[in-house]
C-alpha cells in the first residue's frame, strides 16, 4: 500500500473477513480514490529482435504441440505446447532431498503454454466464443495431466502485461501441474469444509446467492455463471467468476457451461479493460486438487486481479491487503463498462 | 515469475519446503541467472513540488510527534508521528458489521511513521549505531501500543523505493497496531508449535544452528544475531536477520542486543544495496502477537525482501513463489559485499 497519497481522510477504514480462509483485508475508505485514479500507464514491450515465438512456434524452436485447435480453413486458432523453459520438468525421476533440518524435492511436473492465434487480440477484445475455446483447451489439458504420477495440483493462470509478469506480449495462458498442494490452497479447502460443517451449506454458494440477490457487487450473470467484486477484495477492481451451481471440480465443466464461462470471463475482463484502460492483470483458476482425495465442499472459481496496487511491507508480512476503493464502487464502475 | 527469459535449461528445479509453515517455493536452478541479471533500474521519485513532509514535519502539517530522539546539539535525529493518512484510525469505537454471509469490523488501531533525520541517507549507508537507534524507537512504540485496547498484533515494516510501495522518498519505517491476527501469521505460529511438539526444539533455533555451523547461506553474524539467505527463499536475495538465542518477543530486546541488531540489519541491507545496486526492498519484523496469549515456541526475526521478482498468476494463486537463483549463490554474493 502506498501511504500519504490521498489528500483527505474522512471515513474510517473497514476490516473485512474472507469467510472461507478467515483472512482479513482493509478497505481504506478514507483514502477515497476515484476510479480514474487507478488508471496506470503500462510499460511497453521492447521491440522484438526476432520473430514472436508464439506467432511462429516452428521457426523459433518451441516444443512440439500437445494440442491444436484448427479453423475451418485449416490454420490453427489455438495451440498448447510445453513451456520451453519450464519451472517444472517432465519425464524426470522424483527425488527427495534432505539437508539438516530442511526438506525438498525435485521440481517434477508439467509446464505448458496455451496460445491464441492473434498477437494483437487479447482476451478483452476476443469474442466470447473464442474465450470458451480457451476454456475448452484448459479442460482438455487438465484432464490429460490430472492422472499423471506425481501430479497433485494443477494451476491454470493468465498473466497480461509486463507488470503482471508476462514477459511475452503475445496473449497466452499457462498451466503448471505440480506435485504439492500449498498450505495457501489447503487453507481455502479447509475453510470451505469448516464453513460447511457450521452452516450446512457451501460458503461459495452462500456468496453467490447473496450477490445475485443484492446486486451491489454483481457485474454480470448468465444461466450458469456470475461475476462480481468480492466483499473482501484483496485488490481494487478484483473480480471473481463463479459457477452458480455447486461445482467442486473445474475439469467437469460441460460444453454448455464452457460457453457461459467464456461469456462471463470475456465480459469481466472486457469491463476491467475499459474501466482501467487496459491494465496489467492476472487471473487464475482455483479448483480442487487432483490428489485422489474428494473435496465435496469446495466450489471452483476464477479470480481476476488487476495490477492496481503494490503489496508492500505490511501486506507481505501480515497477508492483510489494503485496498483503496470499496468493492461496491468498483462494481458500479465495472457494470457500466460490461 | 517471468517465463522464457533465460537462454538455457540445464538443471531441473527444486521444490523446497518452509519447515515452519509447510509452504513450498521453487528454486528454478535451470534458469541459471547470474547475480548481475537481478539488477534493475529503479523508478525515480518525482521532484518535490513543496517541502518534504518528513524533512519539515511542522511546516507541512504533519501530526504531532509521539516520540523524538535528539542529538547533543538539540536537533532531532529520529521522530515518530501518527501517519497523516492512516490505514487504521485511533480513538474510534470498535464496531462490528454484518452483511448477509459476511463479517467485518471498523479499522481501529494505530498507524505511525518512524523517520530518520536525513533525506538522503538510507539504512544501507547509515552507521550501525544509527540503525540501533531506529530499533530502539521500534521497541519504544511497540511497548507503548501493545497494551492498548483492541490491539492484538503490531506490524513494523520498512518500504524502500517506489516499486516496493514507498511513496515518499525520505527514509521511514511504519508501524501498524491492528485488532486482528491474520491466518497468514497464525500459520507460522501454529507451525512453530507443531515443530516444537514433534522435534522438542524450536524450528528457528534449528535453522539458526544449522546455518551458523554450515555457513553456506550465512552472510553475517555477531554475538547475538545471524543474517542468512533462507533455504526456502521466496525471493532472490531474500535475507533473514534472527536472534541466535530463543526469543519469542521482539519487544523484550535488550540494549546490548539492539546494538548487535543494528549492526546485523545495517550490514545485511548494505550488502543487498551493493550487490543489487540500490534495489527497492521491504523488510518487516515477524514477532508474537500481543493478544494476551503466550507464544513460547515462536522466535521473532526480520525478513528482508528485495524487489527482485514479480509475483504473477502462479504465485498469487498457489502461494508458491518461484525464485531464479539458489539462496546459496545469493549468499555467496552478499557475503562478498558485507
């Protein structure tokens, strides 16, 4: 959080709790930023010295495709290939390491990139049906990798803009299939189970029901999905896209649901794009692990985090994020731009 | 993590576990960055249109000091004042809010800034004894605020550079005394207790003992403190400064220890400054809550996080950070610059 930015302090801030993890965020109402103040000029990409690796995968020595979708004219529209410089490596033996009090293991897993055809057309300007195609690829790769030995969690995510960690400008998502489930995710799984035990219903279903009814933070809905700014947003203009029905496992998404998700995701990212004038952002899927256990109380969803704040010493230390706009106001603005 | 940056992939990455929280990090060995590749040009501060609020607190309408240290010539050397635009507000009634399934409370607490005299002298170039004076101020304010009603955790932190969230250039630390303990911190407290039960010793004492003995990741030590790159570093060139003896509570630091901490902290930050050519960074104290409970198994310490990476979709979603230099190599480099 950047201190001393605003010129007035009228209202006291609000601590809001995440009902799943128990985590806290601060909504710093007093800092009273207007939506326009969140617009930031993005850093340009350096000019390509050579061909774009994702426009010309063959010519630039990328790995061989593991999935290709083609148009009726035979040209590809989407392709998935192993990341050339993977954070997790395929076809390696799993080794455990010990060093004194410490413990580690070899980084075995899968790291893939999901690429759409056009260098200049980011998700915000795609047709909803093209986004449904991306979701279709996510599902295909998820199902292919979930039963691999040593894969216990699959993370699918998308970085847009240099500030959000995308070093290649060409629009692409990534998938990492990894051998561990982080305590950060475990906290959410455990929280969902505890909530279910106390309330006899799913926490995310409670949230979806409330947001659809009240519409204060709702941005968009169709038959199968809703998009809204979460009550305890960790970043200004954060948006969640969630199935309306109780669904623990992303990979079981139906074709009809994929079309609705494509629409909800495209509308949400489009609204963020218009409101914040093409900001850097990340989105990622939170779903149940594929570690052979059941997670009947979890409810998968997508979190979109525009790059609107710097998480500084306080946030890094405590895990409590400070956001300088009420999610209700952010939603109002986003709704206008859907 | 930025993908596709490096030009070679020789070694498989390593997953390393935090023995306290159970969290995982990825040390991406194969990306093989050289230390020099982590040097980033920092964004300059815009020229001051008016006087610096921290050079001239009286003239710029800051809040009244709550602590002042003076030199023998009568001029101030350090002062602490309430943040003019606090994230948490003093002298307000605590109110709880409910909205449907959600829960929140008013952001009541204390938010102070700790300012050293000289606009141009950051911690990296201070004398160790001047850093001990800053630690002395931290302790003074901590003790003053820890018994206040509704204060359950006190976070002391320092942001350096715009990229690390410092919107004012003048060197300053901040203190936030808040009503809640985040699950992020609770995870560390719980982990320390579980480790103690299983191993009959403190996890942090095990770490300190091992690092002092092996010296692979050690950067500096004196009678009371050690500084080292943690085995499961979350960022390249991360450094922890830790008391050698088992100490759960920062606020009980003695005068002799303050002098040693001033030295260890100044040497560590100085080494980071030289190695990465004045990077943006955050540091913060992790200590036991002041919520009236005892935390005999915890061991306070300071974490220094240079701004060497972008935490993108994967890190934000999973909480698993990817670092592209081995902590052993980072320590080797930092040792050279102590």
